[in-house]
């Protein structure tokens, strides 16, 4: 049984960071806290809404530039972040379950497992990123 099963069905909630509702990055915050015992920067309140792509792009870009995220050059591992563009900007993320499969939440949907090796996500993938605190840990 995968750790991701515990998060399927969590509803989308703008700025959400709890099991009662999450946005895409909020889901990462929740999973990292519960599964890895790591507290990620929340960024809740640092953007107006999930529809504000410029603000989200800025948050994602600065987190990558200053750390604690490092671009993954090899295969993606569980708990890596898959970063996607919506339009021309980085504006969505999912948590890698295994290479090509992510847990994510978007729009008015709920958290679900979805492949990003095909369909609408394949051409939007900007890369995989690993938190510096995860490097060297083994995860199944």
C-alpha cells in the first residue's frame, strides 16, 4: 500500500494546508509534515489566489533558486516535486509517487493519483525537484 492512498480524496481548497482541504502546494506541505516529519514553508497568504499564475510562478521560481529545492537530473523518486507550467509559467505541482505518477490536487477537484507521462501533463512538465532534507533518505 502506498503512502499516497492516505491523501486521495482530500478536496481542493485555495490556501488549504490540512486534510479538510489543500491547494497543490498545500498538499505537498501536508504530505511532507505527516510522512517525512518535515515542515515546508507554507506560502499561504503569499499569493492572492491559485488563479494568479504570476504570483505562483514567482513563488515556485524563488523556492527553486534559493533552495531548499534542487533540480533532479536522474530518475524521480517518491516525494520529489513534479513542477508543471500552466500557460507560460510554473503554476502547478504534484508529489511523485513513482516515476511518471503523481499525487496532486487542482481546481475544484480532489486529490488524486494521475500519470504525467502522457495526456495533458506530459508537455507541461518543467522538471523534478528534491528537497534538500530528503536527499539520502530511502522511501517506498
